[in-house]
C-alpha cells in the first residue's frame, strides 16, 4: 500500500510537470506593440505560421487589441496549408468571450490539434470592428518562420479567395504577434513512463490477490 501511495505521489509530480509547455512558434515579443489590424466585425484575419515541429498543439496565444469601449468576443481559427501555400482546411476553432478594452494576450487551449502538420494559417475574428491582432514590432518570429503576408476574409463569406491575400510591405517584414505552444517532449515521456509503472503495479497486485 505504501508503495502504491509513493508511486501515486511520483505520478502527481510528473503530471504537474507534464503541463509545462514549450514554444513551437513565437512571434510575440511581449511589448512594444505599435499597430493592430481590425479586420472588421466577424471577418477572419490569418497569418502564415511555420512552426519548428509537428507535435500536437497544446495552446495558442495571440496578442490582441480591443479599441472599443465595450467587450468583444474573439474566435480563433486554425487551418492547414493547401497546395501553393494557400489557406487550406479548417482544423480547429474556439471562442473567448468578453475580451475588454485594451491590449491582452488571449490564451486558447488547443487539445493536440495539427499533429503532423508544420505549416499552418492561424488567426482570429472579433465580434465588433476596431478590434484585432497586434503586430509584432520586431518583424520576424523568434522561433519558426512566417512570410510578409496575411489573409483577410474581407467579404465575410468564411473562406479566403485568391484576391484576399495581402503583403504587409514592411521592412523588416511584419507578422502578427502569435505564439504556438506544445507539451514539453521530456515531460510527456516522463508521464508515460509513470503511467506504465502504475499499470504494472496494478497487474502485480491482481496476480497476488
């Protein structure tokens, strides 16, 4: 019994450690924002994101600015990349409600999406105009890569047409302040080993009962 309690304690520590995230794509310096892009009410604005791995995504953080006096709802969209680098299939969507006036980092949980996919289009829509993603003042991402281009569903039909891709035209290049996080691989391995140990202990107890 003591061994079982001790093992459960170890598993609890492992489970907590396994919650640690590692940045897989980082275009958010955390400060110094000068501009945001308010695409319009319920219009999707997306940026191309090429992350450093193909692990399933755990969380997506987006630096966002609401210039309205009232709160807005913000919906996240994650697409894969189609042939020729265009916006492909919708993989995931989630909404955060009641985002107040001002700048904030929105943190969207993403349960293991985009496993095996490195090149994505990620962005948001807001429930009101004058609200949108903040631009990264440093230009290029610190981790991963992204081109000086974005997609904007300006006609509101829910898709990106060939005439709805735009160049920022910045020098250096511009990108939206987006972070993609995945579970820390070492923590995932440790948690898996701990669970395997617990299963082995349960089987041993069943044989001796």
